[in-house]
């Protein structure tokens, strides 16, 4: 049985169920790296060039971990575009090449190009060529791909119920996770999935907010149609897929009466985030908004203090809003 390594980083949080199902149906064994730790981060920092963003450095750390296993292949897709007329950060395109240049003794890379900006024909051709590494039956490869898409849709449906994508993947794999939706505050939390849902990168910000008595509302809980409708109100179309998703989600959350505030989690060194956070700050005027920028040097104490202050401010706002409706006569 062929063994394929998958790093637990970047678009793992968006597409793992698809590719895990695809390879498993072709009788390949998928080996996933462990959850991010400080060791993972330090390994990635040592391997990656300084100019890369924090999530890519963490991705390098996961790859270095997988290199210790006896793998037949390492699955590192070259991400260009995942939808028509939109693109992913250019650094993602070069990840396979950067890995080859930075890490010794890499297993053979399966670095199919994912570019759906104009058509999915080339992507499907490359995926079918990848499938032929494990079977010669074209029908079986097609069935594996269709099954993978179904499993991904199921996982996304789980996330739409209020879970993070990381939690949805765990549930999809059979784990039992208790949902927390009864907080006194409802806070919309935005960010790229590979930053926000990795507890080490985001410093467990979602769990911290839940522990502070907040219900966290994530972009996955909003419908794609609502997000696109709000993003379309911008004067110019945002061609970064995740950036457009964040702007559309923020504008939608601003109109939701039950949302008390919005937090945007960005990583230092992310080019698109450098202006997406600014756009959201300028457009969101009716809700409390806070931008949190994190990197490998961010301290937990400062993050917790900012979260506590933000929650205290929202509670105080709510009390004052209620008091505004009290009659002058008592």
C-alpha cells in the first residue's frame, strides 16, 4: 500500500476531506502530520526563508515532520486559483519549489496545479494522472473524486452549524465534539482558515473567546450567496478568494442584529491581509471591530488582555444600550 503524507497546514483546513477520501478510495494510506506545536513552528522557521508568512513557515514545519516517515509520496498541491476569476496568494504557487530548495531528502512530491481561474479541465487532467499512480482504472479514479467532493460537502455542512473547519474535520472523522453556542456575547471572528483554525497559529483565540462566555460566529456559518452579495457592493471586485470572503463576511455580520462585535485575525507578512483588514475597518462602522495581527513572536498575555478588554467593552455597550430605553420617570 502506497503511503502519502499530507501536511496539516494551509488548505488542509478547506480540502482535507476531499483528498483524504480520494486517495483512500484508491487504496493509498494517508499519513497526516500532528497538530501544530512549538517544535513544528521552530522547525518551519529554520527551514523557510524569512520573507514567507507565518502559516507557510508552519507548513514547512509539518513537512519536516513528515520527512521522518517512510513515505512514497508527499502531497503538496500548487495552489493558483480555486474558483473562476479569483486567485490565491502567489506564495502558495511556489511552495513545492521552495520545499525542494529548502528541505533535503524530500519524498517525491505530488504537486498538481490547482488553477480553476478559467476552467477545471487542466486540474482534472492532473488529478486523473495522479490517480493513475495507484490504479489504471479511469472509472475508479472518477468515482474516488466524486466521493471526495461529497465528503467535502458533508464536512462543510457540519462547519455551517457553528463549528470551526478543524472541529468539522474531527467530527467527520468520528470524534465527538461538544458545540458551544450559549454565550452571552456573539462575536464574529474572521481570518484565513489556515491561520484561524490552527490553534497554535491563532493562539487558540476561538476557544479563549468561548471560555470568556462568547458565542463565536465564523464565515462558514454564513451562506456563500450572502457573502458574495455583500462583497459585490465593493467598488472593485476583490480578486483574492479569501480576501473577498473576509470582506463579504464582515459586511454581512455588520448587518446581523445579534452580532455584538467583529474580530479579524491576520498574520504579519501576509500581503493581502495588509489591505483587507484596512478595508474592513473602513467599511464596518456599526459594530465594534478589532484587528489582531499575529506572528511567531506574539505573546499570549497581550492577546488575552486584548480579548478581555474587547469583551468588557461589548458588555458595557450592551448595558448602556438597554439603559437608553429606560424612561426618565424610572
